[in-house]
C-alpha cells in the first residue's frame, strides 16, 4: 500500500480549472480550491517564479505512486518549470483520524 501525501498547487487563477481537471484525471483525491491574493514584494515574486499575486491554491490527497505522472503533467502541459508556471509540492500524511477519514482522503480505496 502506498503512502498518502497532501499535494498543494499554486497557480494563476485563470488556469486553475484546467490544472484541476488534469490533476483529477491523473488520480488525485479530495480536491479543494482556495482563491488567494497576496501583497508579496517583487523580489519575493521573482524568487518564487510568480508573475502576479492573484492565485488559486489547489489542495489534494494523492497516493505516492501517482505523483510522478501528476508532476509530469504539471511540467509538460502547464509549464511549471518555467517562470510563472506555478508551484507544486507535497507534504507526507503521517496520520488520519479514523477509517472513515482514510476512505474519504484516499478516494474510497482504503477501508
């Protein structure tokens, strides 16, 4: 059984729907979108490779073996390796509060 990870994706608002559809199609589970706007200084935007402060933060749970394909899609189809393409990273899920939560977060695959 693979490890469950929390996937966070930060992307321009106008591309969030396309990115979400692609990530869902690659097997991500339990997705949420949060509109975000910041006041980051230009030097921080440059460091993070962002062009604007109007973003959407997409959050998912993903089984670790699906991450290679998801990262490939983000790089090749959405230009995440280029400046302003977006940011994606994972955080390991070390515990889940009960079997019902695990079932929800894993897309109904674990009971």
